[in-house]
């Protein structure tokens, strides 16, 4: 592997994560069944293997196939529209207050535990983060309020190495314990990061210790406990970025982070002779994008490390934004903050995938590419959809 300073495009293979996995994932030993399914979904997405439906122009009769998408949450091709739908649904939750971006990270010493027990450790990470924020914010010496926040799990760095951490978007204040008033944080200051770090460290280490105790006896017990001992002696990193400039910036931030995957197709530069080059940002030199080249097998290995356990929820809401109380909490906060709230009598229909794609990219996917006037509509001719491939269980983009 190596770093480069210039762009080196080349080769005829598509610059696509799916193509890299198609060629190199099979070289990885002991690939779990779940990860094999993820590889199959990504590599088959919008191909003949996934199937499709025939579309016909209602003006000139031109026909083409609308390929089915895998809709897997790890697929670089399938996140944009889900992301847009999610952000639209969250706009009503934004309050006219400062918002803060708080990041909780773990030290290198305990990463082997996360690799060994990802589902359990990710769950403990969420529990430690949420408990820490709620507990410190509720302390009368700090904020003395019930806060609301959204937490998103990421497990990667820009170079695809393993780095579990949680991004939190936190409102700059909260409701008093009796719900009678809004308590604002200090301007541009939410909570002391030193206190957050210490409390977070204690909670996560305690949870991991219980996990090791409850696990079946093995030769790794001593090594795991030594990992915890080394981690306990270190200062952990929790940092709070500058507050967002307004509600619009919060929405833009959420749209970037909520459905992000380890790497997007747009960052790939070349895939030549079994080696993959992609762009990344170096934290020590953030103004300049750099290039990194990995062997195809190593690229596939790094990408698949970040496949989440099946059914694991990586985006969660806490406190005032918890699903069970969100609507009532937001309404109460708006009343106290003097924001007029009027629930719509009738919800407008959700935008379709083609409407969202037009809004996001300015491209109308149903405009006939031949006559540029007609609309592509699904053919209702019996048997027409099977001429390209049998339809899969997935849906259109």
C-alpha cells in the first residue's frame, strides 16, 4: 500500500465498490454468512441478477429496463434517497436553539473486544454514551435539564481502518425536571468534555467488564482483562465541535452523517491490476485531499469490517427525542420557546423516488432519453418484465 499526491486514473473497470468486491471479496478467508449476503447484495445491485421492470415512453414508445436496487444499508448506491426521506421526516424536530456536535471515541486498547463481540460492544457503546449525556446534563451543577439528542454509530476512518465512535447532535438546553421551563446552556458551551470523558470511560469499562465475566471461559479472558486495565489508565477522548450556525446547518449535517457508509463510489479514483486507489482527508492536513492505494483484497477486507451485525440499529434518539415521547416533548418545547405549532390537518403524500431524485440531482429519471418529451411508465404488457431478468425481491431506487 502507499500514499500518493496526484490523481492516477486508468483502467476500464467501473469505479465502483461493487466491482472491487466482486473481484476480491472471494479471496477473503472465513467470510461470515452475513457478510457474504452483504457482498451479494452490493455486487448484484442494479444488475441483471437483481432483475428489473420494463418502462415504456408514453409518447414515442421507447423502452428500457428499470433495474431493481438491493436496498442494503451498506450499499453505496442505495443511501441517497433513504437519506433524503429520513431528513424530511426529522425537520419538524428541530428547535430554534443552538445545537452541538459531540463525538465519543474509544481507545485502541479495547478495539479487539469490539471486533470479537461487535453486537454486544456497540450496544454497550450506545448505552454508555446516552447514559453519560443524560446524567451529566441532568446534574444541577452542570445544566440541570432533560436534554434530547440523536446518536449515530460510525466505525471507520477516512482510510477505512477500524475506529468505532458515536456522533451526537445535541440541543443546547433542555426542559426543567418538572417540564415548566426551558433551560438554555451557556452560549457556545454545552457540557465540560473532561467530565463527559471520565463518566463515559467508567460506564463503558464497567459494561465491558460485565461482558467478559458473562462470556464463556476461554484463553482470551486474561488478555481481555489486560485490555481493560490498559484502557482504564488512559484519558479517553470526547470532544465537542463548534455549535451549528442554525437549524438549516443541523439538517445538512444530519443528511451527511445519518446514512453514511464506509466509503462512497465518488471517492474511488482507480482500480488497476488488482489495486484500488481512493481519496481521503488527512486530519493533520485537512485542506488537502490525498490518495491511498490498497490491494483489492485489503480494500475488501477493510470495507467489510464495517458491516454491522444483522438488524443492529445504528441511528438512535434519546431523551426528549426518544420515539415514545418525541411528539409530546417537541410540542412542549415549542410552546415554552414561543414557537407556533400547528399540526397539519392532513399529511401531504410522501414524495416518490423519482421526485426525490429530481430534487437532489436536478435529473428527471423518468424523462424519455430518446424524445426528451415523453414520460417513462411501467409497461403493463404481460411478460414484458421478464425479458431482461426475473424481478428480484428488491424495489426500484
